[in-house]
């Protein structure tokens, strides 16, 4: 029997003035037109905090020292039967630069929104990560 494997996702919660940054996905083939915070997959040999900092730089153009990321929540998400993901939701305590859409080929607008009242077109999986962070839940299974 082979060992179980799961995709590891990193998500970055950029928050200021009571709002968080979300990007509108486009041209990706997955949830286009919906909102999600900067995120991506862990790459081979890459620590999760460094992956989160990399994704924030690539997607919204900010520089984050991995030491300024705290783990806000872990979501074990079943996307569909036989396909699960482990989502690590990092909260950026500080960053350099002004967040903007740094990948216009994969994202539409960047919006700032109240995390307690997420827009209805927020992807449910990351929305669960935001809720877990706000409620102080360190681990939440989602979609099982």
C-alpha cells in the first residue's frame, strides 16, 4: 500500500484597516470570476513560509520576510473524493510595498474587503480559512 499524499497550498492573509486583500481569478480554469487571497502550491524543497512569501510577491507584488508570517489556520480540504488539499493560511504581520495585481494574466482586480463579511463570490475553501483564522480555530476539516 502506498502512502497517502495531499497537495499543500499556502494562502496569505494581508490585512490592514479591518480589511483583507482578495484577487479575482481569471484565465486559470479554476473558479474564474471568484475571489481568493494570494496563494499557491508548495514547491519541492521549499519551506511553507517561504512559499507563502513567494506567492505574495508573485501575485500582489509585496515583499514579506517569512519571519513576519504567522500561521492563522490549517484547513484540510477535500476538493472531491480522492483529491484532498492541506491549506496553510498565513497571516502577514508586515510587508513592504503596496499590494496590487501583479499577475494580470491570471487575476482581475484586487479588492479589500471586510473578512467578517466576505463577498458571495469568494471561493468556499479559502473563505473557510479566513473564518477559522477569525474564530481562532487552528484546524478545520472542510468538504469531508
